[in-house]
């Protein structure tokens, strides 16, 4: 933080003192720097106060990806907004946020130079989301959100299956942050 040294003005009108007061008032006044209190940037239509978030649909055979995505989205909405969030389909909700897991792939990413075995994998998940109001009017839609996460492999097959889950969880958190930001800032 800089310091402002002012020598008392020699003039009779106090212009130097007034200038110092104005500069200090300008420097300490709030400005539109883009920061805001969490939840205050919500710009959904005013009629929306309750959001329903039913469990995501899925078109993949992977275990519980849709649950991870749904839970992350609900947690993010609860954390960043003042809306009442329902974790199911509800006729009383002002709007409903539905999602579908479209694809989930696991591909070898790196290989061990000595053994030739895969040493890490890349998980890629694509999902779509749509937010509609009570009358069915689309408020927000994104048909193809794609996220990637790397994880290390292991020689133990049972651990290999379990290592994918933390990667999916990390992807679901990134997905939820992006969707909520997009919804709140797109209005």
C-alpha cells in the first residue's frame, strides 16, 4: 500500500487539502471491480426462487457418474445461491435443472517405458444440461459440456476400478462450478 505525503499548502483557499480529501475519498470508495458477495450475482428471472435438480439421466454404463454430477451440482447451487434447491422432480419448483451424462470414456494416456504398461489414464465425460421454468420455457441450455481428468494406474485390478471414481468426482466438481457460473452470469 502506498503512502501519500502532503505538504500543507501555502495558499489561502485550502485547495491542497481539498485535493487530498478528494483523492483519499476516491481511493477508498468501492468500485466496480467485479468482486461480489457469494450468491449475489444470481440473475435468474425474478420469478425463480426454487430450483428442482432431479438425478441426471445417463446414457453410459459407468457406475454412479450421474449421482456424482447431480450431487456436485446441488452442492454448488446451495453454496453459491440463495435459491431453495430440491433434489428431485417437483411440480412446486419454479424451475428445473435437468442433466444427462452423454459419454464417459477412459483412454490410456501414458505408458511405462520399461514395462510397456499403461501408467495413467484420461477420463473424459460429456454431459448436457437444460434449465426450464415452470411453464417449460428454456432459461439455460448447454448440449455438450466436456471435461477431462487424468489418474494414475496401478497393477492391482481392484484398485484400478476404484481410482476412476476420484477422477469422476473431480470432474463433477469442475462441471458443477462451470454450470452454476454460466447460469448465474448468462442473464
